[in-house]
């Protein structure tokens, strides 16, 4: 689109523009003075082009001499071919340049706190001057990728009769899951809103309202400990559908992800996606978020170890709720003792007491071809059966886990991922899958009660409903997660649409009728008035974009992210507020604060 300021963009220029006079605007990427000729690389949202100022135009040349990096310019010039031998094949505009005829400095720039394209600049500096960091090619590329991906998601849903509806940001606190961000009410002293952790209950209300197909690119807020793939505020694609079952939701979402990956990223995803139950995923990979690019699997061997003298194996092999498993690592026998010790330290982080192993040097030599400090405790017949079960070959290394199920799964699951990357076993590409049939509830040993594995509005399998009161741990949910290369990118479920079942789930969670009515009365009331069968899913936009952009942190695909301490270095938020504002809200400080904002006492 043309304007009075400029008539084309820097990155658009090519050989067809030769001999045309153009007006450009942009920032100075770099200025170079080569023997009386000044070159300026001018950058705008489409790319950059080389502008040449020669001394024949004395006034413009003198002005060009004052230009520095990140000055904002308007240039009128004539497009010409670059001289033979000076073309830049790495630059889309590298065949041409602009001879500067008129130069206007629209704004100057102070010396920069860091060089914008310096990859070594620390994240704290980048976030403090985020508006400069966002000028970099990397950040421009990431945010434009994010835009294209969200646009493609919207297009897919719009074409299938979904309606985009906004839900409230100021809502009621429902303390299940992560901590809420609370907002005090001035109009209702002593009362608080909560920022939504998700639009879950509102989208269920929309299904009761008869919209049938809803979506929203929703901002969500969770006051939780942060890491690379978490932020206190994040964006999810929120979806809900009526009169469907699991297969309907999963089929529609597979189609969406395939179309988006194909149109935006030129990547073809499998059709259909593979599907694993929660139980199978944890048994084979130690996690409900398996990275299928790594060809290593856990194998159960408790039945072989129940009668051995080695109590480290025999104890867990005979104890309910425990597990003995082995992880075969092809070619792992070449690992040094120092490397094995480092992996031992890794599994200890997950509660494992150690890491037993067997090196397989030469199978044809029997026990003599094996190397391990635990062999003396294992009968040869057990060792032989073990080697056969895991399909051992010469040069393999077997790692063992023997402990409570969660400890074995967590430790060997993490070890599997680490070995896959360390030994270059990760196959390239994208390996999405569905994980289904999660437990509805899990036991919180510290709190001494059952908690929802996903959320308390997830429907149980119909045949498992009879166990809600007597054996909640045996109840499977109608939940489904989409996992991509070891990361959960989306999770959803069929919801409870019958009031009686919802009350049974609340009871299993330890909520009596009064507590359930106080916290979720509006939901229970809505379920009385013809709530349709419904279900949905939410996808983590930040996670998906960071993965396809090849970034290790979602902060690098968010325009203005928070740090790992949940602070904004650009605006210095959170910040202090004055006492008058607090009095309006009926609040007072727990700790006195000095004028400079530091706590007293």
C-alpha cells in the first residue's frame, strides 16, 4: 500500500525496478564509507536494500556522512543494477542498489546499548530493550511466523462453522490446579476477581447456550513457577464442540494441524496420527509425552527378578506399585565409566538410588562377554532370559530402574531422552501422536486426597463410573493429549454434561455439596437445563510456535514476555502502587515500604 511517505518497500526491489525512481523509508542497518562513496543498508519490514550516496551530490553526501546505525531515513533514489562482481546472492535484493538522490533524516538514534544482530547479547539486556531486540531479523521472523500460524488456525476453524467468541478476563477464583492471579474489587470491598487460567467453564456455558462450535485465541494467566515453556500469561487456541465424541474432536484437530503445518511450514504430518493409551505410553517410554523420534523403549523385567538374590531388584519386583525395567541402548557399551556416572547423577534427581547397568561386549562369549558389577548377583538363566527379552546385540548397554513406579518411569524416561540426544539417536522430522485414556484422578499423598489429573470437568469412561465412589484410581477419563516430539502441545477431553455425574466427581475430589455449590454452582445449575454432550481441546500457541521456529524458549516467540521471575524488565512490572490506590481497594501493606520501594524492617 502506497503512502505519502514512501511508494515501495526495501525488500521488494528487484531487477524489474531498474531505472525506476523510488521513495523508501526505514532504519539504517549499517553505514559504510568506501573511498568517498557511502553505502547505507536500509531496512524495513520486508527486508533491506543497499543505498549508495556519491560525492557528486554534495549536500546529500554530507548529510549521509552524519548517518549512524538505526537512524530513521526517507530516501528518494533511482534503482540500478549492481556493478558486475558486487552482487550479493545471499540477499533477495542483492542484484540491485539505489542511487540516493534525496535524503531526509526522519529521526536520529543514540548509541545502542547492544548491537541488534549480536547473538551473544544476554537475555536480560534484550528484554530490557525489547523494542530494539524486536528489530532483529530473528525476532521479526518469529513473530511473523506466529502471525501466519494463528491466521491459518483461524481460517481452518472459520471454514468449518466455528464462531470466535471472547470470554471474560475478570472472573471468579476456582482454586483447582495452579494459583490464580487475583484482582481486588474497588466497587465490592474485600472481594476479588481472578484472571482466568483458561476459559474452560465459559466455553462449556457456550455449549449449553447452543453455539455448538466455539473457538478463541485466548489469553490465560497462571501464578506458577516458571521455566522455558511457561509464562505467567500465555496464549492458547481454545476450542469446544457439541454433539461429538473423542473421535470427532481428534479427527477435526488432526485435520487442522495437518493443514496448518502444510500451508505455513510446508511440513506433511502423518495421516492419521498414531494413538497410544496413557498406560502403554508410560510403560514403553516412562512418560505420557513420548518423543517418538528416539528409538529407545523401556522393557519390564520384574517377573525375571522376583526370586534373585539381588534385593535391589527383588524387592521392587515383588512389591505392588513398584517396577523393574530395563532400557537397551544400542552401541552404548562404548560409554565410559565417567559418562555412566553422569547419567547416574541424572536419575538421582528423580529419586532413583542409583543406576545399575550391564555392558554387552560379545554375546557369543556368554557371561564372559558381559561386564557389570551386578552380574554376580544374577543367575545365568535369568541373565540369558533378560538378554533375549530385550533383543540384545553386541555393543549394547542395558540400564536398569528398580523402585516405585513413578521413580522408575520418571528417571528412565528422562534418561531415555538424554541418551537419545547425547548419542545422536534422534531421527529428524515431526512425530505427533495422541495419548488417550488417562486416569481421571491421581492421589495427592501429601494432601491425603484425590485430585483431577486434567481438570474436574473431564468425563469418566461410562463403564468406569461405577468406581467413582469406591475405587477412584481405577477410573479412566475421556481425555486426549496431542504430543509433538516429546512436548504436549494440546490437551482436551469430553466434558461431563450430566449434573449427577459432575456431583459424583466433585465428591470423589473431597468436595461436599455445599463446597461444590459455592465454587461451581453456576456450572451445576447450567447442567440442569439441557446441556448437550460436548468436548473440546486447547492448544498452546506459544509452545507450538517456539518448536517450529527452532527456539528453546517460548519467550523468543512472545513480543513482550516476562522473565523466569515473572517480571517485565522493559516496564519494570510488577511495581509499587501508592497508598491512596491501596486505600481505594480496602488494602494495606503487610510490610512497610520506603519511598524507593524497598521493604522496611
